C-alpha cells in the first residue's frame, strides 16, 4: 500500500468556526488568545493512523441492544466520505455518538431530567467501503436543554469523529436534521461563519435511503481536507 | 471542488466512544523503548479541564500491526492524562532538516469548536536546537511550552495551558 505524504491544502476562510465564539460560553476560558503558529506539513501532519475493522469492531446498529429495540424513531444514515478534490476515502473509520430519543445521553455527566433507555447506549463505529460509502442504523436523537444561556436547547444532532488518512484531516463534527427550529438559535451550529458551510451540516431526508415500513433515511456526506498535488520534499 | 466539512465541538459526552485501553499504544505487543507521557490541561483561569479528549499521533516508530502510533486518553477531574507509548526517534523534515523526536497532540473538548493541535518534544534532545518547527518560535519561554520535562527514568510530563500566562503554542496545520 502506498502511503500518501503530500501536504494538505490550507483551510478555506470562513468554512470553520472561530474558537473564540462569545455566544458559546464554554469558549470563554478555553480558546487560545495567541495566534496559532503556522507550520509546514511534515510526515507527522501528512500521515495518520489506520484503523481496521479486524481490530476495531464495527457497531453499525445503535438501535438495538441485547436484541431489544431502543425507543424512538428508527433512522438509516448513509453517505460518502470524500476529500476536497472529490476523491473517495475508502476504509476509513467513523465514530458516532448521540443522545437517546428523549434527549438524554447515557453518560454520568448528563443530568437532564429525561428518561434513560435501557436498550440504547448511543455509540457506534462504521467503516467506509472501497468507494467511500458508509451507513448505520440508529434512532433520531431528541433535543435537550443546556446551560449556555437562558432557555437554551440543543437541536437534534449526532456527533461524528473521522480520521481520514492524515493527521491534518481529523474531523470532529455534528450532523443536524432538516427543518429544526432550534438551529437558528444554536450558538454551536451558528459558529460556522459561512452559510453554505454551515448548512452542509444538515442531513437531507432521502426517500431512496428510507426503508418501507421500517425506517426513515437521511443522507449525510463528509468532505475531508484535500492534498496538494506535490509530495513532501523529503518524506 | 468543495471545502472541508466544518468542525463542531466534541462536547462533554464524547466518553460514549471512549475505550481507556487506547491510552496504551504498546497494547498490541510493540517492542521498543517504552515510555510514559503524563500531562495536565488547564484553562484561562488555571482550572483543570476535566472533560477533554487528548489524542496523540507519532510518525516514529512507524505504524505497524503491533504499534498503532495513535492514542486517546481522557483528562480526569484534575485535568491529568497519561499515555504509555514508545519513544519516537528523529524523522525527516522540510529540505534536509531532521525533526527532533516529537509527538503530535490534538486537544478536543467542550468549548473548543475546533480541536487544538500542538506538539510534545523531549527535554535534553540535541535535535531540539535545530528542529524546523521549534525554530519557528523565537520566544524562548513560548518555545518551552512544548518541551516535556523528564520526571522519572521513563516518564516525561507536559502541562498544556489553553489560555493566559504561559499559554501553550498551538499550531495551524
């Protein structure tokens, strides 16, 4: 297998949130105040870890635990992982986590007064196929209150972690659902300055992915940073 | 051509995907110089950041079936993390420069809309003097925020400060 070592292209202005986002209170004491040091991509940034399903077992169905169905609206999420040049990213790992249908995480830190579901834990792991496609089954997560500001509610969302094939491609993001009235009020969603980049975080309802008499289908694609045409000088 | 998907915070509930054994990069039987990396993460009020995911990636020793070269560890209530890994060696840098042994670090947490990237270097490495990344930092005190102290025969320690006095040097990559 050839390991690619070409550096990644710079991040496009406005496409990523600012770490200093005053409307999201937790950023206040956590964002660095010094400008980030721009460094050339070396073998450390251009290469990255590889995860295989043999070592990191896939968990493609979050909607069932111990043979029992979780409460909620069953969904199928399908999409593609490509880079900025449109090239598929095959066999890459996607980590998934989310709240249950009532808007409660199965996590000791979540004290929201909504019921836990004994048949839902809320973590998944899938791998893209040779053409970059992935799919998993879950239930639609509920909205939940948080304490960022008075009467603050997070829109329905699913968390994702992607690795790509280079350290500089690491992506941690959240997928939202179409038509959610909470999106216009959510400082985390609104932290992405560019409107088009922001709206790409919203999944599309897809009747072709929808399974008759079984589950609603959503399409959600990921774009990871693309590489420059020329490889590193000496890697 | 489209632009890369926007990042969003990892939030406070990422532990749903955590597997604590990922903090031990030698768990698949890697052979080499076993070392321990410890550290803390604090915020602009010097309070511990107790809900972060710390990820490390090293380009030396090379990834293999026995060495994933990648690890993840939570910070605990004191903001502390701990990895077991193999000591990296020098790797090629731009031009003919050798890079000093280093470990790349990503910090992900509630309140960080993008992960923060930095590097850990090792105290007393001769190559630190000529490392092409360290050399970009003119201020000695700033540069020292990336140098882990040797605190035991096999253990190095790095304090990461997200903001304020002695703020760690973070990198745009």
